[in-house]
RNA sequence: GGGGGAAUGUCCCGAGUGGCAAAGGGGGCGGACUGUAAAUCCGCUGGCGUACGCCUUCGUAGGUUCGAGUCCUACUUCCCCCA
């Protein structure tokens, strides 16, 4: 059981805080008592801001998305703020160098591609606890420079801004922090103020690296409107062996299906470390806690059953129940029955081009190697199999006679080749 | 304004006397062992070529040299001291 995230003597009365606490989402809160009272008093409206710097989110972003889902499940109203405006400036938190500036067109394209995942996790609409999505460019771009400075500048001191981790990290590493980025925290604070006024949004959530940014918003609301608002952050999730969540060989574990196939997404969860299964079930699935407790208690090789449940449930949330079952079935056929499954991710190669193709080229084509040299080294290390037969000669022609074959790299990465 | 230092393999940290594809970690990948896990041990970790090999890399741009990560000049960014 995870440690009690609440201060001594505090027991939440609201479903929202109780569930977040039980399932392990809570790292820090500006005022547990006040937030709990607000959650009990009526519909709690909370927001999380999301960057639009890439075309897909990855599992590292999933945690806070789940917090919005929990809020809605508890009767609250979630607001997704797309950072169309803030992305024009760039959040320095957690980055050790300045990102290249994105064009407005890039940002618009990213937002389009990013929005879909929220529809999977939240119910949108006009009802009291329906989710809303809003782009902060709507208000941030309206301000003139002098107007912005006069309105909000007096409420921030450089002394304090310099003390925030996002700034200190950059300074300590002797990396430049541009004035542009330095302004990011003001913009995020203004977001919170604006949402508080428009929708009565009184809570901002985020990752633990957002604490400083969120607190700035809480204080701005108190100073300008004399109202109370709250900050709540989630812990940084790492695996039991300390690796950051969501980084694998192939890069980030993307949530968009065009960047990472549901099958591979399922595999990601299937390969969870034993020690993380219970924690991840609580965070990344909707299964009830007693069911999770049962799964978590499985010992030895039986814990694999829990991992399959985790994989299927987590995949169903993002890619739908059907895709999750398909992925589970493909894995069952490929791993447990040793059969070819047409549901494995496939690589299609024309018969003519296969004729003279070397094993090296095939491995690159399958996405198992990033370069020919990499493929050669992998083959030398015995990493590559075709239909279970280890490939030994990197330069030999591919030995595939039928119309399809199973490619395998390492113990667990599989692809189907269709000729 | 003056003086002194720093920037290294585009994942991170970090050695580096003019001969360097560049020590060592971490991370990652692969092999063995397993349960598609962890731990442990071993191997790999710039690109192209079957290969003697070729190409591109040490903040940016020039220069000296047969040869430059290493020396010189200018620039960019950061740190420290003096004013």
C-alpha cells in the first residue's frame, strides 16, 4: 500500500480527493482542507494545461490526463487548456535548453492532432460536469505588451521568479534562459486567473514540475480578485528500477495510434515490472481497488495475468476496447501458442524487392534497426530471428519462401512480414 | 568596462599531452538466465561499404600545421574575480 499522501490528521471528505489519494495521484497540494471543502460544496471545476509542442502525447503525459478523468468520475468539471498561446513562448520547466520556436501553423496542426485523445478519456459537452477544451491563445494573444506588463507585472517579483526550480535548473546548468521563456510563468498564472473568472475554475493540477507555475496562478487570483484557488500536483512516475516513464528503445510511448500501434502500446504495459503492476493498475485503469488488490497479490509467474489485465485495460482507455482485445489476442497467439497472427503489426514488402533483399535491409525495413550498421551489429549479437530461426549472416538474402513470416527482435518484439 | 575560466560523441554526465571515431560512467539495445518481469554476468552503442577503406563529428566562423578536440584570431552563450 502506498504511503498516505495527506498531512497528519487530515481525511478527505470529498470523493474526488479520497480517490486521488487512494490511487496514488497526489504529490503536493496548496491547501488540502480548503480544496476538500470546495469539492464537497458543489461542482468542482479544475483545469490542466497541455503543451502543443508535438503532434502526440506520450504515456508521460497520461497521468495528469487521468486526474481529469477521475475528477469527472467524481462529478467535477474538467477543463483541458490547449496551450496554443503558451506554446508560442515555451515552458522552460524540465527542459535544459531552449526549444526552437514553433510557427503558428505548426501549433495549429499539433492541436488538431492532440485533441483526439481527450475525447477518449473525458466526456465533452455543455452539461454541468461535461468537459471543455479551450485554447489559451484566445486571451493571451489579445494583450498588448504594455497592457500586460502593467496589469500583471506588479504582482511578480524577479527575486521570487528566480527562486523557481524551472529557472534554477537552467541557471545551475549554465544554460541560457531567454527572456521570452522567463515570461512563461506569468502567462500560465494569467491562464488560471482567466479560467477562474470565466468558469469559476478553482483548481489547477499538473505534474510536480508545474508546482511553481501553478502556485503563481493561485497567488495572482488571490491578489487581483481576492479569491482562493488551489494547486494540486501529481508525483513524477518512474518504474520501480528508476527509469522515467514511457521511454523505450523505439522512443517515446506515444498515445496516437499513427505513431505507436495499439499492439505495441499493449506490449508496453505488458512488460511492466512486477513491482509496478499494482501502482499502475490504480493510476492507469478504472478497475476497482479490491480487484486491483487481488491482481497485485498474485505471486511469481502468476503476476503475468495481472500484467495482461493492465495492458488490456490501459489500451482500451486510449485505443478502445476492440483494439485492446485484438492486441491481447495477437500477443496470446504469438507468445503463448507460438502461432502467426495476422493481428501483429505488419511490414509489407513486394515479392520483387524481397528477391535480392539482405537480412540487414529487412531488419531496417521492419523498424528493428535505425541503420544498416545497427542492423549488422544486432545480427552479430544474435538479435534477429525469422520464423524462430536465428539470422546469422547479415549479407545473405532473406530466407522467406511463403507469403508471410514472423520477424522477431530480441525476446519480445515481433512483426509480421507479408510478401 | 578590465581580468580569468568553461562549452566534447546531438539521451545525460564526463576524461582528453598536436596523430582521435576520441577514456570512463549512467541510460539504451542485444546475448545468457527467466515468467514477454526484476536482479546478475557478457557484448554493442556516428554514417556508408562484403572488405584493405571512405565520409561526418568535440559551441560558431576563419587561420597555423603533413596532420587540430587539442595551438592562434573573431564571434555566441555561461561561470568566477576586479571596477
